[in-house]
C-alpha cells in the first residue's frame, strides 16, 4: 500500500517549492560571488536570505521523503526473516520515524515562539525571522501527518 495520492501530491509540491528555493539561493549566491569578484559589489543580504530560507527548504523536502519512503534503511535482516518479519520491521521503523519526526516538529514550536517573543530579525535586511520558522514548523507538522499515514499503511500491510 502507498500513501493516498493527494498527500503524496502535496508532499511532492512542497518538495518542489523547497528545491525552487534552493535553486534561487544557489543562483543568488553565484551572482553574489560574481559581483564581488568582478566589481567588488556584493549583493546585500544574501546571507540573511539564506539563513531564513534554508529552514523552509529543508522542511519542505521532509514530507516527500516520508511519503515516498526514501529514508535510509537496511533491509538485510528483514529479508532473512521472511515477509511477515520484514513487515514487522517496517512497522517498527515507521513508528521510530514517526516518533523522531514528531519530536523535531514539537521542538520547532517553542523555537518559533521564542523567535517571536524575542523579536529576532535578520542582521542586514532586518526581516522578522519567526514567520519563516512558522512555515517550516507547519511543513514539519505535515511531515508528521504523512508519517502517521505511512505507519497506518505499514500496520495494515503487516496484517494483510
């Protein structure tokens, strides 16, 4: 069984947003380096933008990774024990991943709140930082939903 198409589609769309952000940052960094080198005129705020956008870029890719089960895994033990044992290991791995992702998402919340309360801003551009982390937190929370669905499907496969 796989994740329902809508969740997978949304996860894929978020990953594309993440990769687009990464591409934009790479182009800006390249342009910044070229302008520094050729004209001694860097682009102001590239580091600021990179600092806030990277959280979203990374968090945007996590749901797709979970939806398509692209995490690193070792399947040797599961293959040796037969299909039922392999399915049990899949459930345990999905559960461990769910706990891990949920803990990360949970820790994003107080961090984002602390950024809000402190009124932190980027150094050069003066952008407020907490909204960027709020978006990353929402993406991580979506990752928890995706992984919970993956766990449910793995449990169903175990008993199928």
